[in-house]
């Protein structure tokens, strides 16, 4: 065999191995990045514009809410966790345990706290209809999640 023939065969073999390696690696990499992992606790939904007229009635205030979801199987103690808006209005969870795979709705108005609904006991709206950011922090003040709407997206940490 000639040296050039052997060199071509080695080059072809190396290219084939490289192509096979790339073909096997790409699907695994794509699968890893297909879906971002969900955070353990997140702001899962916001109703910032209560339906109907904003008449400051307790019914209207309670139609404005933020949902917090625990995506894990284990309960999370939310005691001392805070939910705030950009203006500094703050709701602090007291003696509240969010069960695994559960959601709690934090209403703006007054009411009796239950396992699925808690109330800020406010007499005015918190969440701006045009733009706002809701930020959730744990009992140590560490950023957990935020949800923004309107013209200022991205949230603040």
C-alpha cells in the first residue's frame, strides 16, 4: 500500500468517528436543554387587574392576587418569606407551610387565611395594571422568584 492511500484511509476513518461522535452527542445535549428545570418555589400566576370596576370593594381587592407554587414533593415552610411590589408594599407569610405540589393564592384584600388562600388585609390595590414586578424572597431575604408585566420586564433581584 502507498503512504497516500493509508493516509487517506486514516483521515476518512477519523472523520467518520468524528461524525458519529457528533451525531451521538447532539441529541443528548439538545435533550438536556429542551426544558429548563422548574424552581422549587415560584410565582406561578398573577391576577394584577381585578375584573370589573376598580371600586376598592373587598371583593374587587381580593380579585387581585399572586399565586405561589411549591413544585417539590416536600412541604416548604414560608414563615418569614415576603412578597413585594416595586413600591415597597410587602406581605410577610406568618406560620404558613406550603405543602408539596401545592399552590397558595395571596389576595390583596381582607379575609380568613386557609391552606389555599391568604390575605394581605389591605384596603387599597397593590399591583399596578400597566407595569409592575412581584418579587418573592425567603426568610433570609434571598431572591426566590419574580414576575413582571407591562413595559418593564425582567424583574428585580
